[in-house]
C-alpha cells in the first residue's frame, strides 16, 4: 500500500498535478456601462442601484472609514488627483488581482496623484490584504456600514449589496473626469487608461 501511494504521488508530480496550477488569465475590459444601469456576473444580469454618477459630476462628499476605523471624508481628499478603484470584495481572485495591479502602478504615479481602493469589505480585511500585498501607498476605504458610496454613485449591485467593478479619476477639485464601470464583474478594468488620464491631469 505504501509503495502504491508513492507511485501515485510520483505520477502526480511528473504530470504537474503536484505543483501549483497556473493562475487563470483574467480579461482586461476596455468597455464601460453607465452607473445605475446593469452589469453581468459570469454572464448573469445584475442591476446597479443608487444615484448614477457621471463624468463631470462632483464626487459625493461621503464619510467612509479607513483600516483603523477612522472616518475619512472624500472631500478631505480634494487637492489630490484620485485614481479611485471600486470593487466587490478583496477576498476574491479578480479583486485581489485588480489591487495587485494598482499596487504595482502606485509607486510610478506623480506626487499629486493618489491611489484609492473602495470596497464593502470590513476595514480589518482591507488592512490584511494591504499588508499581504505590501500596498502601503494605497488608501483603502470601506463602505461596509451602509453602502452610502455605492448608493450615491449608482455602483451598488442590488442582489449582492456589493460594489460593482471599475475605476474613476477625480481631479483636484473633486470633479469626476474619467469613469469606467466594467460591464462584466469577472473582468478587470483598464487601469492603464485611468493612469494615463490621471497623468494628463497632473501635467496640466
């Protein structure tokens, strides 16, 4: 029996089953839908609810909380150009990859550009992911208490009560200058496009 088990283990190793499987390729989506419309989740339609945010609108002045449970007003972030990522849950593969990508890009941003992640995860979960990824240059804000960010932007998925996925760029005066709401929640946003928009604002 022991010899049989060793043969099985060896066979699995040789065929690659004993090694870590390659990470799945997650599509990067260049498309966008309107806030307050609908997205799909693995092909299944999902409604976005709340007051739709549009390019040219001011970012709503809301108080979220950081990883220490400290209230942070979005108005307090004015004066910086924001690359604001919104996503359903950091404890999923696509959301973690989105945050990893932002972590990789954050050190290359101009000084007056700030990377932000907003989700409905508990602040403690956000802190754990931040530490795991070494994402100290990213500001994590939680919308866990009452989904006020999602409801005031039209980015809340009705059935899940989680945020949709996407990225927006907000100028120093608090005006939304770029917004991508990814049509399929299982896809990644086009972060390179958002970063380009932020860099153009910083150069003005």
